[in-house]
C-alpha cells in the first residue's frame, strides 16, 4: 500500500502537483489521433480508457476510408477499425497499433 502512495506522489510531481486523470489521457489520445493520424474528432470514438501502473491504455474506433474499394471504383465506403493507444505516466504515446483479436 505504501508503494502505491509513493507512486501517486511521484505522478503528481510530474504534472505540477496534479496527477493526470482520465480526462487528460483522453485529450492526449485525441490530440495524437488528430495530429499524427489526421483524423477529425468526429472520426474518433473512445471505446475504453483504463489506468495501469505503466500509465494509461485506451481503445479507440477510427472511421477510415476503405482505400481498396475506392481504388477499384466504388464510391466512398468507410470502415470502423479499432486501435490501442498506450500512454506513459507523463502522457507520452508509447504504443499505437491495431487491437488484437481475443
């Protein structure tokens, strides 16, 4: 129990006395989707966000144009694909990739 309190205190120091919460993690994940993937907010749906000892884990569903169908002449068809985003305690993106089938 004492170890967990120490980790929370260290985490608070990182953010100027305020530990990052779920809202901060969601904002950072949205910023990543917009700046790195070029997705508009309307194309991003959060499925799940959880806190872990290593930071934050999020599952997002992105609406993406099906490039193959467009290439062969079909009108715009959109797919919904799920991805995992992992943040460290300082809210840096440390992993992004497709959600693995369970």
